[in-house]
C-alpha cells in the first residue's frame, strides 16, 4: 500500500492524534493515504469514529508492539 504521508503522534493523548490527523488529511488530495502512528490505546476507537464522521476511509488498523497504526484514505 502506498502511503502518501505519515505522522507520528506517539506520546500524545486524545484528542491530539485526531486533530493532527485532521490537519494532515487537509493537506492531502482526495484519494491519498495517511498513516498515523500513536501510543494512545483509545485511538483505535477514536479513529473508527473519526472515519465515520468525516467520510474518510479507514483502510487499516493494527498494533505493533506499543504502537497503534491507523491508515486512512482522504475522501
């Protein structure tokens, strides 16, 4: 999967990972892909809700050690 932009929100708690993702998505074109790396366990459900509310597509979510990885496609 091609990632167009990646942001690191490790160490930040809700709502900062979502806010930074929203800003990063605004800088992308429709169809481009954003990867967000977070350490906030609540970010799993937060990004699911964010995708539903904004219409951006949540392509993938998984954990890697202590990191929570979220991959979104801009609407």
